[in-house]
C-alpha cells in the first residue's frame, strides 16, 4: 500500500487541499460509484498522455494557443487524480497490496510525458528538446532518491524547491502564459524560460534530497 494511499501515514505528501470539503465530497462520491483508487491512479496517466499530445501538437506553432490552455487543464486533472486516489483508499477502505505500484508508476509516466513534450512545444530546437528531457529525467531522479531513503526506513523526503506539485504549478503557469503569448502573436519564449526554472530547481531538489539522505545514513548507529 502506498504512503499516499494511507490516510494515517506520516509519509504522505503534505497537500492542504486534501482536507477541503470539496475534495472529501468528491472522494465520497467516487467511492459510491465504485471507483477504485487504482483506477484513479491510472487515469492520471491518461491526463499526462493527453497533455503531452496537446503539447506536441503545438510544437509546429500552427495550432494557435488552444493546446496550451487545454494542457494546463490536463496538468490540474492529473494532480487532482493524484490526490483523490489516496482519499478514495481512505474513505472506502479500498487499499490494495499493489497500491504502491499504482501510486508511483503513473506519476513517473505523467512527469516524463508532460516535461519532455514541453521541451518540443517550446519551439527552441535542440536546446528546448534537451531541456525538456533533462527536466523529465531529473523529475524521475527526485522520486528515486525519495524511494531510496524510504527503503532504508527513512521518512519520505518531499522537500523542494521543485517537488512534483511545484513542478506542475510552474508548468501550468507556463502553459497559461504560452497561451497568452500565442494569442498576442509574440515569439515563443515563455515555455523555454520556465523549463530552465523547472530544470534548475529540480536539480537543486535532487541535491538537497541526496544531502538529507546522506546525513541520515551517517547518523545511523553503528556506522
């Protein structure tokens, strides 16, 4: 069972909206409809792939600003699914032994899909593509470092400055600004600039989590 799927776990990612009345109500409604937390987790892959396809369609620059606006919506739906799977598991008591797989793997697929596709949609040639893939690899690395600590019995480390919610927030803002940029007829720059921020911040997140884990391991008795 995944930490995010256990309502009592201290290792869940801290999300303030998890306790909001609308989130709780939506989770209860999905439970009544018989929706499982694993199904919601898989749905987040769908949102990620749809968003990536929209971004790739914008890479040629001939589709207007619509794909950016729709991608911003897909990002938020992906985050909503990430939150609801844990709420449904807690509300309906529907935790499963494979919950950890459904919690982690869809997240990694969605991260790579959104960030790599954003590199192409930045319309900055090889530099944009390299930046998008770099952000995607670093996003997966942050999760790997967190999981490495958890395997050693350490608390899940969700520190930033570019943990998943932070990355997706910046990418949402970037897509909204790219939409405005396209409507105004300006040259495409904003998505590339935000990818620089996401990539640099995610690299710093990897460094911080590695240092935290190294310090914790050094403090283990008998080492």
